[in-house]
């Protein structure tokens, strides 16, 4: 599994398309309504939508990661890294941000490769 993170609008998807030779047909554009794996496609883009669904369902971050990736190990996950900006005033948004951080930490531990993308340039950090 490969995890690609970075700030919003940093061309993470363009990086993945170029680096891993991905076609549009190989990409799932995630949202809260997406069914939870296993997936036949290669790339899960906008993974924050799935994370938000887990948060709203009250799932434990590590259990959600373990259950989700039991059957979906050969994919590229693309997610926004939201923990570096302005801290939200709304308590629920702060809790969601913390939950997202825990989930992405869990995914990074089980990933074979992790990339951070800034300005469309990916740097391998694992």
C-alpha cells in the first residue's frame, strides 16, 4: 500500500498519475457515501471523505484502519493533510481533525511507501 498526503490543492493526484502511471479508470473519487472495500481500482482519491464517515459513525481510528485494509492492501491512498493549518473554532471539527491524524498515522504504519506532496512535487518519507 502507498499513502500520499499533502495540503489541499497541491496536485497530489497529478503526482500519483505521473509517478505510478495511473489512468482515470483506475481512480475512485471518495466521499462519505462510498462503500467500504475491498476495491478493484488502484487509487482512492479524497480519502478524507471515508475518514469523516468513520468519525461520524463513532468508530475507533485504529480499528477502522485495521478492518478497512484487511482486504484492500494493494492501493494508493490520497488524503489531504489538514493538521497544519488554523485550528478550527468548532469543537467537532477539532475532534475530526485529530481523528484524521490518528487514521493517517495508522495507515502510514502499514504502508510500504509514504509520500508528502507540495506544489506537485512528491518526497518519499517512508
